[in-house]
């Protein structure tokens, strides 16, 4: 896959909100399957590029290449059942490019 350096990439750490977890098993299963259906749809349409869950079932991660505003809109559908921490990330090529720019600037002084 060719990487477009102009495309944003976000690491999304998500946690289930235990206060919003239904007490009845049937309701939990129904809610889980509903949310996982939304995740599968997001993976299929490219809204999310990767998704995973920790084996303790407390939370997990996802990656997205959407704009900040579009990502915010996408995550709203999971609230208040899921909380998010979102951070922009760089590819290895972007990090190398940045280091080279710094080195070039330091050498010119």
C-alpha cells in the first residue's frame, strides 16, 4: 500500500464505559452485537483501517485515516458506551523525513 503523507492517521484507544454496561446478559449481547456491526461496517467502508480488542474485554484500539472532524463525527455514535483517547501518528517515512529536515537545518548553521 502506498502511503500518502498528507493523509492523517489516528491511533484510537477506546475503553468501555462500565457505568453504561447493561446488567442483563441479553442486553449486553444485544448492545455488543450492535456495536460490532457498526465496527464491521466502518472497516468495510474504510472509516476504520484496523480495530482490535484487549482480551480482558475492557477496551482496545483502532486506526483511522479520516480528518479530525470526520473522525469525531464517526466516534459520536459509540458514546456514551465507549470512551476514546485519540492521537495523531506518523509513519516511519514521515519520522525519517522530519529527522533529515532537522539535520539539514543544523548543518546549515
